């Protein structure tokens, strides 16, 4: 190999860049220890996907916030999808983005560490454009296949943080996503649950936290009935929950 000092300036710069990139691609190593590598490891991988809406009016405005901060401090997501289907990645899939806050889902607590966050450019009230949903479905197919994420582990921000969040809004097409294999959706024909059925236990089996029951019911209604109110469970909710509980138990608990 030629000495770097003997290379022409343009080739010297190129060689230096190659060395820089090679060093940047190496995993961090502790300078206090001798590096004695083992082949017995794998990469940390995400285990669920959380869908958000930006509550902004433009893609560029949402991108600016996700690259800086909002009133609560630094915020980010792995992906941002525009109304026209434009797709931007802001954080590497194997890095921890700031998108799920203190949310929980089933046995998962630190969701930022084990989830992928996808922001949809939407002001919080409008329908979601078809090009945007088409792009989302492509991203979901890629992520669930590449990381072996259980397809039932695709849910919304309000589901994992029902006290603070209301996204994605009630117009989000959860039924369409379920038809494509992502998340859970009840059957068209529902039956009455048996005597003794506990809808609260069903909510917990699906993944919801029961820390604030009223907030959880609102999040459940937003996802499965398109509106947050009322904050009480009715007979139709019991039918839906009985159906969803059976589906979740057949698939296995969120994992």
C-alpha cells in the first residue's frame, strides 16, 4: 500500500475519507480493555412500531421540530411520512429515537429503546392522504420483515400513552392496516361475551395500561371506534374486546 504522504492531494483526501468512514463504522470499544472479539452476538432489534401524527401543518415544519425540539424538549422519530408519500428517515433503525416518552405496552416499559417511531404529517384533525398510507404500508412491510417484529405489535401513540396523547387521530385507517396484516381489528360480526367476561382484563391482555382507566378507555375508543368519548365501556366495547382478546391470545401477548 502506498504511503499516504506520497499520494497526490486529491487521492490523499479520498484515502483519508475511506479511513474516516471505516473507523466510524466500527462499534464503540472501551479503551481500558483489550479487544478480544467473540462472534456470539447480534444487533439490538426493535420489537414494535408506534405510529404518530405530527400535529403540524407542513412536512418542513414537522421535520424542523423533529430535528430540534418542541416545548417539551428534544423530540425525534425514526421516520416522517408526508401527505404526498414523501419519506424521510431521521434516526437510524438501530438507534433510540425520542418519540414514545413514558409510554408502555404490555410488558414493555422503555418503549424508546425497543420501538420504531413513525410520524405522519397531519394536523391532528384531517384525514390521512392515500399516498401517505401507501408509503406507511411499504415501511411497515420492510420493518416487520427485516426485524421480525410481530405484526400485532403495530399500534398508536395514544394507545401506549393514553393519558397524554391523542395520535394518530380518529380518522386513521386502523381497519385497513389490519386487513394488510398490521395491528388488531375486530371481526365484522361480533358475539356477546360469556358471563363473567372481564373487559378490563381484555384491555390489559391486548397491551393497554390500566393506570388511568378513563384515559385508557378514551384511547381504546379512538383506535377502535374513531372518537375518544365517552370514557366508559359499553356493550359494544365488550363485544369488541372479547373478539380482540381472542385474537391477541391466538397470536401471543405483545412481546
